């Protein structure tokens, strides 16, 4: 193999040049002369000083993260600008240098945003790309930016900034979905639906009660994200590689400039900690699980067999062979894509379980699951909201089914309890009445009084008033139940909550 200049040791001549340069007044020029005049600069890497051999091309391809961590560009530049301002404040760089760095970074940011920035696999990751581009633009001043910083604290900061924004986006998406559910209440909240347990008919519920059940689930998802955000919102910058830095940095100032609540407390922990990533993925997983079981329910409810819902056609697709098909593909994919999100949580937990302190390159693998899961959940939420709004309840089909399944049996049992019959006896009595009705293939309300009295002697015709799904709903008393008044109060509370926030 031909010997490349990169592989040669520094020559006597180059060292002499370096020594000469070291006498020059400008310190950064001296550093420049090391890298530009000696011959041990390998593979053009920021870390190349100690290397004698160039990086194998296959290794470059294997270790790069620029193909995905370019999504951190904005955060990386924001973090670097705050870092530069701090360096100027503590006197590690001059105000003029800080200005040059800031302007250079902003230009790079614009180029990246406009898709004009050249990404190269040899430069590994977004941090090295931005730094290299800065040096190309502003020369040696750019070489000062990485003072008192390592990529280890830099990437941890970028991830925290990115996830913090992602959380804010998700909070808004969840609100829009909740608003879609609440919006249904005025339209068809009064409709009575059969409620299920074990997917068997159980008790009647108001549609509004059903809509708001999902609002509650997504509200807990929001609270979990808010809670997660408080642990995301700490600044690792200045932890440097793992031990901190001997340079006089002001970590509190950087934290404040980046709007973090505080700097992280322990440098060793800071560069290795990805708990916040795992927590974020758990939050996403639970949102995906909620979306998935909602989707499953609506897939069922929109079948011919149920026929409770008419899905908007814009959210369905057809079959290439069966001309009659209108399939609920969006719902199916919301259900199906939840698997990716749950998988990504598993992925991060397994990634972390074997890592010794502090930074390990394995941590680079945290990004794809985060980006992919966020995209999946955000897109699912953004499709779920219009689906909720545009789907119609097939009132006639629902109404027709309410008569089946003895949805009022529990109400009758509670009526008997109110008349002094012990619960176990009341349960058994109603069981026998249901059996009698099944034998006759009729509703409870259709049983002759003689049958009621055979089972409970004290019953009279007024028992019929407690029967039927409307009565079952109306008779509810407990806080949080499907009683119309309780539900009305909840709708009002939800409307107030949503109005107090801009969506
Ligand atoms: N691309 C790396 C990552 O995402 C950045 C940190 C690299 N640090 C290092 N010491 N090699 O984790």
C-alpha cells in the first residue's frame, strides 16, 4: 500500500516549524500551526492528533450518526451559542470572538435549515459537522468553541433540548385530541351506548361519558409528559467528558440561557444519564397503547357486525381485489405502529442495562428510537383528532341493540337492594329474572308481573319504571358515574380546562 502523508510520523522539519510558530504571539495561530504543518494529522478528524492511521472507510460508515442526528442541528447550534456566550462572560474567549462564533453558527443554522449544508460521513456526527463548518468560515476562532466542552455533555444537552420541544409538541397534540373528544359531547353526548366488560354487554352509558373516558386517559398521558419534562429540563453542558473541567466555566449561566431549570449536579452521571430518554419513551409507549386500544375498539365498532360507527371515508382505504371494501387502515396502522413505540422502549432499556459509567458510544443508539417513536406518536395523534371529529355514531343501530343483553339487570338489582334485600339475594333474584326473560326471548321489562312476584313477592307494576337503558343511566348517583348530571358537570369542567389553554 502506498504510504500516505497522513500515516507518517512528524518530521524534524515539521516539528521545527511548529516550534517556530509557538514563538508567535497569537496562541490560536500556534495551535493552527500544529494541525496544518505537522504530518500526524490523521483522517482530518477533530480527534486525529494522536492517530497514526486513517480511519477505515467501513468504520466511518458503521460509526456515523450524521444520517440521523442531523435532526439535532438546531439544538446543537442553540447549545453552542449559549456555550460561546458563557465562554465570553468568563473571559475564555473575547466578546469579538463570541460574536464571530455566534454569527458563524447562525449562518450554518440557516444553511442546514434550507438544505444547503453538505453532510459528510467522515465527519461522524452533527457536532463535528457544525464545528468544522464554523472553523471553515471563521478560521481559528472557531477552534475555541469546544473549550470546556466534550461531545459527551454536548450530545446529552442536545437530546434534552430536543426532547423538551418534543414534549411541548405532544402536549399540544394531546390537547387537540382531547378537544375533539369533548367536541363530540354537544353533538351526540346524550346518545346511550351499551357499555362492555369482557366485550360482553354490561351496563348502558352515555356517549359523552365514553368520550370523556378517553379525555381522562390522554390527560394522564399529558401529566406524565409534564412530569418527565421536569427531569429532562436540566442542563448537562459543562460536565465535559465525565469529570468536569478545570477551566472557569459558569454552568448556571448556560443552564439559564438555555432555559433549563438548573445545571445537572454530577458530571459523571450527566454524561451517562439517559433515564430521561427511557422515561420519554415510556410516556410515548403509553400514549401509543391508549391510541391502540381506542383504534381496536373503533375497528370493531365500525364492522357490519357492530355497525355502531361510520368512519369518514377520507380515513379509510379500499381493496385492490374486492370492490366493496372500505377498510379502517388508519385505525389499523395506529394500532400497528404502537408496536414500534413499545419496541423502542425495550430497545433503550436493553441499550442501557449493560453500560458502565460514564459515556459509552452505545449511547449514540438512543436517537433513532426517540425520533421514530416521537414521529409515530405525533402523527397518530394528529390523525386521531380529525377521525374522532368526523366519525358518526349510527344512532339507529345502537338504539336497536340496547334492548338486547339485559343492560338494566344491575339497575334492577340495586333497586332491590334499596328495598332492603341483601345484595347477594338481590343478585340471585335478578339472575333468575334474566333467566326467565331469556327463556321467553324478551326484555326484563316485558316479563309478566307474576314472574317478578314469583321471585320477589313485594314487587309491583312500578318495577317497570326502573327498567330500560334510559332509566339505568338516569338512576346513577355516584360521583364519576354516567349519570347525566355528573356527566354534564364533567363536560363543563373539560370545556373550561380546554378554553383556558390556547390549542
Ligand atoms: N455521536 C455521538 C453520540 O451521539 C456524540 C458523542 C461522541 N462522543 C465520543 N466520545 N465519541 O453519542
